C-alpha cells in the first residue's frame, strides 16, 4: 500500500520515512518454543535499514508467541522492501524491493532460513504489492508507475503517470520467475494513478486493484521531495480496477491488438482514497478500506462486475483488511487499532475496536496452520503485534509476549507452515 496523508501518516510506501518511535521498553518476553510446538515460520519485511531486512520467527502453537531465528534478520536483496508473499507449497518467499524495482525470490529452508536465489526487475517502477495464484504458477506485481511510452521520460514523482499490473510466470515445481508476460508489444496491464494494493480471488477468476488517484501532502518529517500532482488523464476520485482472468492471465480485449486488457473501473466516491483490499474465501465479495473517509466498503462480485452493497465506519486511516472465518478485521494506521466486524449477516457489522499493541498497524495475517493467531505489522512502533483469535466470537486477546521487535518500520508479513518448508531439502 502506498498513500500520502496528513499529519503523522505515511508519505508513501516507497518513502515511508517516518521517525520511528523508540522501541525501548518493548519487552520481548517470548516464551521458549519447543520444536514440537512450532507450527509456522513468519516473515516480516522492514524498510528502516539499507538494505532492507526480513525478520524470521518461529510461531508457537500453544501461545502464539514469536521466537526469532538465530541468524535473523536476513537482507531483503534491495532497498525498501514493502511486500512479500509465500508460494502455496511453502518453498519460496517473494519480496518486493520498492526502491530498486526488484522482486527477489528466496528458498525457504527446512529450518525456516532464507536463501536468495533470483532477482527480477519489474518493467515499471516502485512495486508496492504482490499476489500469487493457488497453483503457484503466476506471480502478480503491482507497480506504482507503469513503463513510459517509447521515447518518453520514465514516470516518477516529478513526472507521475498510471500504474501497472505485471504477470511473472512461475515454474510450478521450483518457483523460479520467468520474464514478464508479453502481450503484443507490451508486458504490463495498465491501471489508474497511484495504485496501492491488489487481491486475487481464491478461485483465481478475478484480480482487483485499488487506485487512490490522489496524493495528500504530508507534514511528517523528514520532508520528502516534490509531491506528485495528479496527471490530467487520471480521475479525481479513487477507483477499484477489476480484471477477469483466463488461465491465470488478465483477459485481453481485443486479443489481436497487442494492447493490455482494459479493466473495468469502479469509483469509490468523491474524496475517497481506497488503500487496502481483500477477497473473501468464497470469491464472492471484496472488502476495500478508504484511508481518507475512514470507511470499509463491501462489493459483491458477479460475472466479473462488482457492486457496492454496504459501507461501515472504521478507525482513523484504515489500511489493511483480512477475513478470518466469519469475521473481518481492519488495521487503523493513525489510531493504532484494529476494527473487527461480524460477517454473519452478509455485510460487516461492527463488533469491537482493539489495540494493535503498537502504533501504525499496516498488514494483517492469520497463521496458516491452526488459524488461531492474528498478527499486525506496526510500522511506527517498529514491531509485530500478536493476538489470539476466537473463531466463535471474533474476539482478539493480545498475546502475553506481544509486541515482537523487528528491524524497524515493518511493512508487511507472510507465513508458511513449517512442515511445508521441510520439503525443499535446504
């Protein structure tokens, strides 16, 4: 996610250079995790240092506590890592390094350790989000700026332009990344201006992207360079771009022109800044957070189109969203809280607001093995917050050892089941 906001907020995902609050006094207080209790390995990208860092933790199935691997953190292979995903078979971790325009593939060892194997440059610049299909054969990259037209200067903050979705074919067995999918003369699928995040429905049929189409000046130090202005060709309101997929690839229309697919764009309304987005497990609904209006929207999916069905109030500056069982959780960056909602009625009904354990929550993750622990990356607090999730009530109870220290300014989080990582023999 990348957005500019007022006050103590993000200037953008590529330059989230906020003064991190001191981590002094944050107790690690982690209970010893025996080997038999370790069910998952958790990876957290942090962008405070150069190169960026990836903290790796063992997750204890009894307490939810995180214990950092002995040789963690690992270099991310570039500057400013902002997002990561793991392969469905648990053998690879893919990390987007925003400032180097690279995606780095790491092999996950039998003990959870990371081994860098491959680096691929994106066709555009400033990757901000990743998604992977359930077969592990396609990796989707969201570039903040698309490649410029031949003979034209590259898009930058001084010369802003549209964003782009990139499709990187993956070897199903090794996870190796191929060259960006080329359709005619292009190797990207254009979206609107200043995209922030994307989600692929679990059935693989649809891909959705949030476009803020807006930049709000930040007053947070240190002051960054010239703030981009909205290009003339971009709408003056936020949108959601919707692609239908065929064989893991955005549909091309018409197929013979050599141009990228043209997605359908759905406005999120005047003054909106759609940031986070997630799909429900049934691939029938998406939830979109609005960082400017402090709302979460529900859109139903039908035949490749989406329709707004409801909106619900969040905390201040909602960023991430996650569906866990019959509940929805939203991270409120400025509020340092999580908003929880029941989905039993078909639309989010507010339940409670709980602390994220430290300021600036962004990404959310539910552990993949037992589905009992929820974690947040707390960017300002420089830590990961952990809580136990009650699948019956949706209630969250903070882990005794939470928050867990990172390398500073954690951006996102991913995990694999430990038993999956044992398959690659490293």
